[in-house]
């Protein structure tokens, strides 16, 4: 099962959120409960404060009389004629009705609401009885009416108000008890939640720390292996964080590149050694020298002294350029002169089957190139192309300016190669095998000096001839210490020649 990968930042955020979100929800729930009970407590306290003004123990601040006593007194004064119609306590009763109605809005207990309903009825009946009292003229009848109606109603109002106060006080005590219990429960819950959250946070912190330190220790172990040169024994580090995976991938990639660079250095040394051997063989080739001297002798014996002189001159130029005062990098003009002298010598021997032409623009003459770049290609065109053809053949050497780069092309119209043989030669060039030693040496030296993207490209058609193209930059890297040979697997080096 593939391990899920996350960024460390994401994992830390989830760790904090998984702890903070439940804690926040718990706090919100507790606050809602507290708000609910506090609101009920405040309403009950307010109801008790308002209703207490109408109980039997309340005394008006002006005359130290309760609501019942004050109303009964005013009605009595009206009964005995001491006060007129305006003396009835209508205002006090209306205020009491308004107070009862306001209490209904803040009262929730069923028994308390029933008491408020009774209080409203008593007050409404009291107003009616007070109005009826004014219609009675006889004093004795008024006395009896008051005793049997208004005084009874005020007494009932006072008792029911006391009952309402009792109900609300009982509810207030219950709320206080619940609130105290909830406070204790909240404290216990919060402590438990904090302990659980701390335990979860610590557990996840330990897991996160372990998930970071363990793979980092493994990566450090791999780095120590790299330092010892043990590139093949580096193990893939298993981690569930993107950063650690990227660090591990980068470490393994770095180790691979270091190994590759060391391998390239080894190959470079091998290429240099092989190239030096090839240069020595090319500079003093006994077989080539023997054939040339034999041809000179034959020319002298045949009375062709001028041809012999020309051939000796070409041989002198050939060896002078081959030596080049020990230099490996020479101007293209010298390489062209070296190849020209070689072809002139060979033309003296194979004049019946070979002709050649060199067309390289003068602006490329001063471009520095590795020595023995063209001559091995011309030699290959002669011995593997022209000599195997029936009839006369031609070798054409051309140069093309490609801006920052240039291309040298050697074309022959000789025998050509079969597709199978062409593939073998191309593989020999690519891998540096001895099957294509001369061509491989040219390609490897070009790659050595110019880097990836440059080298030898060869194509051939059986019965038509062969085309060899060398791609080089105009500026060559002469720092031998910084050379790195990188071999492209199958890169098309062909460019449009200007």
C-alpha cells in the first residue's frame, strides 16, 4: 500500500487543528449553557425584584403601606366620602396590571404563568368593582360592597402574588443549584479535555518528531556511504512527508551524479590514453611511410623527378603538421593543409581511381580545432569507400559556418555500406569500440573538447557513398581539468548548413 505523503507544514496544521477544533467546540457549547442558565437566572431575579413590590411585606416609600393596604385605604376614603371619584386607586391598579403583563414575557414556569393569569383577572375585576362602587349611594351598602368585593380581590391578589414569588424563588434556587453543578461539571470537563488534548498533542508530536528524525538519520547514513564511495548500497528512505522524500530523492540523485561524474573522469582518462595512442600511430605510421617512400623511388626510377619532388614536399608538410610542435589544438587552416598533403600523396599512388576537392570558407581558417580531425575521415573515405568502388571516385571535403558552431563534411561516392555495417560503425563510434577506431577517436575527442551535442555523424547508402559530418563549436574548451565526456544515446547532430 502506497504511503500517503504530506508536507510537514500540513501535518503540523492538522495536528493543531485536530486538537484546537474539539476544544473550541467544547468551549462554545459550555458558553452556550452558561449563557442559557445566566439568562434564566437574571430573568428570575428580575421577576422577583418586580413582584416583591406587591407582596405583603412591601412598604411604600411615602406612606409605608403595601399595595393591598394602599388600595384598600383609597377605596375606604371614597366609601366614606372623604375622597371623590378621583380618589379611587385606578392608577395603582393599572400600573399593577402593566407589571403583571411584563412579568408574563419573562416567565417560563407553568405554575408561575398560571399565577400571573389569576393576578390579571383579580386586577381587572378590581377595576370593575371600583367603578361599580361609585354607583352605590348608600353608605351602608358601600361598606358591604367593599367588604364583599374589593377587599376580597386585594386579599386574593396579595396571596397569589406571594404564591408567584414562591414559585419563582423555588425556580431560582433550582437554577442556582444547576448553575453550581454545571460550573463543577465544566471545571471537570475542561480539565479532562485539557488532559486528553495534551496527551493527543504529545502523542502526535512524538510521532511527527519520529517521522522526521528517523528518515533524516537514514539520509545521513546514506550521505556517509556516499562519502565512502559506496554508491550502490544507498537505500531508498521511507517517509510520509514531501520534504523528506524530496531530500532523499535529491541525496540519491546527487550520489548518482557524483558516481556518474567519477565514471566520466575515468572514461575521459581512457579516451585521452586511447587518443594519445592513436595520435602516435597517425604521426609515425610505418606502413604509410613505407608505401610513400616506395612510390617516390618508383617515380625517380621512372624519370618523373618533378612528381617525386612534389610527393616529397607533401610528405614533409604532412609530418610537419602531424608534429605541430607537440600541440594538440591547431588552426583549421593547418588541419586543412595536413589533410591536403595526405590526399596529394595518396593521389600520386591512386591517381587512376581517386580525385579530391577541398572547399572550406576562409573565415573558418583561424578556428582552433583538435589535430587529426579531417585526415582520419579522408583516410576512411579512401580505403573503405573509393578503393572498393569500380571506376574512379571522388572525395569532397567541405566546411560550413553555423553561427557559433561549424560543420566539416567529408563525402565520397564510393562503395558505401550496407544498413547492417552502417549500424555496426555507428555503434562503434558511439561506444568507442575498436571496430571503428579511427572514427571513434575523432568522435570521442570532439566530445571531450566540446561537450554534449557535438561529435561525428555518419550516414551511408550502399552503392552510392558515405557522408561523415563533424559538428564543433567555434570556441574550444582548453581547460583539461574541466572536461566531462557525456555520451548522448541517440542525438541527431544534423543541422542545416548555411
